[in-house]
C-alpha cells in the first residue's frame, strides 16, 4: 500500500505521530510511505493555505498517485481535494484528527476570540470530515465531542445551513490512537522506582501552554503545601515564546521543590526524569489523547487525570480529580499505601501504556485503511 502522509503542522504531537508512523512503515510493514510536511507555526494560515501548497506539490513533483492520502485536521481537506490534478481526485483521503477547532478552548489572548472568525476553523474541520473517505480520531472521547459539537457550530452560523451529516461522518469514522515511541524510553527506563529514593515527586511533562491547565497543576501543589505535605517536582515539557505567568510565579514561590525545571530535547535525559517521578497530576482544559501522560505511565508514573477528557480512556481505574483539595486527599491516601501496592500501581500504569507502542498500534492503522476500500 502506498500512502502520502501530509503533516501541515509538523511539530509536537503531530510530528511525533507522523514520523513515528513513517518509521514503523519503513521497517517493512506493508506500507510505502512518503511524508510531506510544513513548519509548526501560524496554525490559522496552515488551515487556510496548506491545502494549496500540497496540491501544487502534487503537480510539480510528477509523482504517481498513491493508494491513500492521509492528512491532518490542521488543513482544509475539502479545498485540497478540489485543487488536486484530475488523476488524483479519486484517490481516497483519510483525515486524522489530533484535535478540532469546534471544541478546542480559545486562549483569552487570541485576537479572534470575540470575532466571527473563530467559527471559520471549526467549519473547516467539519467540511474536511465531510470531504474525507475515512475520518480518524485519536480517541473515543474525541470522536464523541467532535460530533456532538457540530449542531452548536451551525447554531452560530447564518442560515441556510448545509445538512450536518453527523451520522454520515460517524459511519466512515474510526478510532486509532497515536502510536508512541516506547523503544527510546526503554533504553533508559529502569525498574528502580522513584519511591525507593525518598520524598515523593510530582511530574509535569506537558506543553507550557494555557490549554494544558498549568494553573490547575500548581493549584494542586498549593493544596498539598497548605497541609504541610512533603513533595518534590520535576517540571518538563516544551516551552514557547509566550509562557503562562503561573510558571514563573510557582518557580519563585517554592524554589526548593524543583528537582528539574525546564524541558530537554534529549530523549534519554527526559526518560530518566520520568523514571525519577512518582505521580502525574494533570487537569487540562482539553485533552483528546495524552502522549505525555502515557510516556510517564510507561516509565512507572502513577496518573491522576481529570474527568471529561481522554485521560480516563487511557488510564481506566486510576483516580480522577477536579479540585485541588481532591489531590491533597489522594496524596494522603497514596502515602498510606504499603510499598507493594504502590509498586503494583506503577506496574499497572506501565502495562496500560505498553499497548500504545507503534508495534501494537501500527497494524490497526493498516487494518482500517485496508477495510475501507
């Protein structure tokens, strides 16, 4: 099977997904894959302009049409299909939804927050799903939230409305989780769990952005501190030009708590810090999958994730929390557990995350594409 994979925003989780899938395909798994990418900046323009850039490239390269084209949600697939040269227009297209702009929370600093432009990006996602032969979501939670938000989107738009086609999209959709590069973690992962080394350690390994809920994470630490509980923290994750002020406030308030402050590009160093952590406390404003949470779990970090996101889907059976006081109560309960039970929780977290390696996920992608046509 020949696949042309289009990654219009090649960075972060999108890059991890597209390069991971290609690496799995190149290892001799029935797929001949070509990956075309655009830089991970100017996301709004990517949604408008990536389609024309990629369509023009199909004309310029003179390449033979593949068996499948797979695009991502940060691209206008309907526009792309219309701009393709005639021999390409009948090629089946799958769109992979990492996130969607119908349900993604808008930052309070975004200049389009209170304008009609914000509905344009949700509409592009809806039309992309309508124009795709196969619509792929990274979790059940994501598929349900996307389809459930379509009526509300059209409620904001002038009439007449097109048919919503929710059932049609559902009928040609599938859930395919993101595959994770677990092999690189294995090179540095040990079974020598962190609780054998003294004071319990909390982990933050997510993007330093508003939607990931850093204010909620630090509020949970505040609740622990207020009760005089002993703990340390490892703070990792990608940083961007604008960093929420809560990070610097927390760093200055508790200077003695941080075993590590700041992300690392080195996969080995990253894995070592994960292995030194005990608990992953995460309550994002939106989360459709959770690569960073699963990476922590694979290294034996016990997850406490928020309800109402994909967290409960990837970590079934582990506690959830909503208020900072919930975390304080969970922490006191965890401190009272005997070492054997803590170790069992770590082993269970590791086992759940192990199901998301590309060796497990890759064949499912192949199966879905084979079965669609």
